[in-house]
C-alpha cells in the first residue's frame, strides 16, 4: 500500500484571507447516504413507545387498582364537607328549637361515626394507591434501564463518536430517578388531587347547580394556565438538560483523564469550557423555572379567589332563599378542600415536568435502529474460514469528521496464515483498517471481503467472534481477572459460562497468552479485581 493510498487526518487545507473555507472531501450522493446512515441509524417505522409499553399484565392490573383507589380516596375527602354540613344543620335545628337534646345527641353521634368511617376509608385507599404506584414504578424503571442500556450497546461506532462520555451515565442514573419519582408519588398525588377537586365541585353542583356553574369558571382558567405553563416548562427543560449533559460529559472526561489534565496544566481551560456549558443551559433552565413558578403561584393563589367568589355567591343565595345555611357551608367547604388539593400538588409540578422531559428524551433515543446490530441473527455464517482479508477500492470518511478522507481507494490483500504489518505515520489510517475489518464503520466506497465473502453480508456477531483485537491501550472492566478473560471467550455458551468449564477455559487462554504465571503471582490469582480500566495492573500486564 503506497503513501498515496491514504489521506492523513492531520492534513490542513490552506485558505486565502476572505476566501470561503471548503471541505477537503466532496462526497457523492451514495457516499453521503452511507455516512448519514451511520449517523442517524436505519429508517424505522416503529412508533414512539411510552412508559406504558414497559408494563406487564400484572403491572397494568396493579395500576388499575391503584388508580381506582386514588380516585376513591380523593373523592372521599370532600365528603367530609357533607358530614360537616349535616352537623351544622343539626346545630341550627337545635338552635331554632326544631329538635330536642336527645335528637341532637343522636345526630351528632351519627355524624362522628361518619367521620370515623371516612377516615378508615381514606387510610385504606391512599395506602393502596401509594404502594401500588411505587411497586409498579420500581419494576417499570428497572425494565427501562435495562432496555436503554441494551439499546445503547447495540449502536454502531458513529453513534458513540457523537455521544458524550457522561450522557449514558446521566440518563441511566439521574434521569431514570426523575422518571421513577414522576411515575410514583407524583402520579398518585396528582390523581388524588384531581379526584378531590372533581368530587368537591360535584358536591357543589348537588347543593346548588348555579353556584357550581359559577365556580367552574375558575377551573377553566386553571386548565388554560396549567396547559400553557406545562408546554413551556417541558420544552425549556429538555433544552436545559441537553446542555447540562454536555457539561457533564466534559466533567467526566476531565476527571477520567486527570493525569493528562494535570500534566498539561489545562485545569482552568476545562473549567472555563464547563462554565460555558452551564451558562448556555442557564437561560432555558430559568425559562422553565419561571413557567413552573408561575404555575405554582397561580395554583396557590387561585383557590383563595375561588373561596371569596364562593362565599360571596353563597351569601346572595342564602339571602334570596335559594340555599340553606347547611348547604351553603357544605358547598363552600367543598370548594376550600378542592382548592387546597390543587395547591398541595402544585409544588410537585417541577418534578413531574422534569420526569416527563427525561422520559421523552430517553424513549426517543431508544427508537434508533443501529445499522450494525451486534445482536442481530441475520447474515451469513460461512464454514471453514481460512482468513484472507481483501480491501477492494476502499475509501473511508468518518461520519463525525466528514471533511477528511482517512482512506482513499485502498486496494490491499492480507493473505491467510501470514503476518501482515501495516506501517505508516500517525493519522495515516492503520487503526482505521482494523476498524473496517471489525465493521466498526462502513467504507464510503468499495468493499471488504473475508475469503471472498463481503463482510457486510456476514452475521456481525459471528464475524467479530472470528477476530481477535488488542488495542494500543487495553481497557479492562472493574472486576476479577477471570471475568475479564471470560468476556473474550466468545465460543462458550451461556451454560458453560456459568459452570466449572469457564475456569478451565480462562486458565487455558491465560497460558496461551503467557499471562498465567504473573496472574498466579498476584495475591488472589484469578480472583484479583483489576480496578477501574485495569489500573491495578501494569500496561504490559493488561
């Protein structure tokens, strides 16, 4: 392979002052399609899923029971006003001489029993709905975490080139916790509040429909304000979270490479860059908080306006003889309880809006279909592989660096059973050749064959099981040496991995790699934990 076969990634285009900068590579339409396919994934007709799709039949049953309990519990709360109205009516009748003292005592005793019954019912219903939503929330978020990580691990390399180091960590921890909080306590509280609110207004309509109709005007105002505020809050929360995640990526990369950061003395530069991400995320974050703050204050202030309106109209209807004192007290107290129920749930809006934004972003990212799916069962699995690899007029442009041609029309044959060394300066495309054979990326032009089979037609999992790849800086998992070696034994099935056969296979592999002796010299042998990225071992041992 001659030096003309590659274009160095370090090559720089020179421009005269005032001239428009032009890319080093002009891609044809077919090449652009290949690049875009790697960046955006395969076109899919799958509709966006919701959290509901991660529930089982048992979960749905629990949800239905919990929703029913929330509605019954919330609806029971304003019934206290009916009992209270009965008590007021009994007191008024005694004051007017309509009932005797024994009759008043019997009426009061009955009213007290009603309160006891309502208290027991409230405890029962609220307990069921709270436990039910927490139980389902734990199970749903567990499945969502698993499905999200599984989806991410299926993606092709171009996806990870544009994905920040902290994105997945943030999604699978902080964002999942927000979702769990939003679909457990916040949902149950919201349902109880809505049921209480609706029950309170129903009682008001029963007592006197004109008063109920007047009070409904406040509901319309609340719905319009809540809808507008919710849309603004979710929209700006998504923008803010995206920018803050970019900052988290930078912070994670900086901490993970702290030796290099310290060696080059770039602490201030990285801190300033992190600050710029924070400032960019601050503006939409403040907008989201302003929208939520307005909603919370409005929902806490509106009930008091409702109380004033209810008392004013009740007084008019009592004077006109359309309502009695007991009915007026019942209707007014119902409005008070309904208003307070909305006021109590208002502070939870911020958490609920954040969880909604997080769920939307996670589920949308899970719809991406990888063009190189390592878990797919499709593709050829040839028998009797010899190992001849051929590059036929292969060009490569990385999807994340479309202005540089890393390989240009390379023709190369690596014969089976022989050692082939590819030599060249940094950026000449040596590692890229290995990446193409592993199908980390797709060539933008030409094709690669393995014993005459186009590698794009082969089953990806099978292809990679035929290859052994050791990078310049091997990365190990923070677990035992035995488990780390076991990950590379692709020929073992799941049963063998969980049996005694695994230990024997691991020892045999270590002996083949001349690593058995130094492993046994370690204090715990194959059970030695290597630390994060294998830093407990030397570079040569890794």
